[in-house]
C-alpha cells in the first residue's frame, strides 16, 4: 500500500486490488433464504439506527435547552471579540 499526506487533514491511501474471474453456482432455495435473511438484517439495522438517531436528537435538544454550545460557535464568538478589541 502507498500512503501520502494529501493536505493537513487528509491521508491518501492507494492499495492494489486483485481482479480475478470466478464462477459460482447458486441453489434457488438458498438464494430465497438469503433474501429473507438479508431483509431481516437490514430491518434490524435500520431499527437500531432509528433508536440511535432518537437518542442523538434528544441529546441535541437537551444541549440547546441547557445552553450548551458548539465549539465552532464559541471559537467564532472569541474571534469576533478579539477583532472588536483590536478595532
């Protein structure tokens, strides 16, 4: 693999990918069961993400309710204050 610094915040990784041809055979019953299993896994995943999203949104609402602010907002406010002092 090759690694390079793209910029101050990005690592670029180049890795070789082997391409090969292969033949597989599938049984229809297996494929139908795979479809059922994959759909169940997908639904379980989506349900879990919905629960996580609800929790994150609740935490965001509590931050806003309690006046907890973003680091970006605090930094911008500090920068504006410094500019006002300079001017």
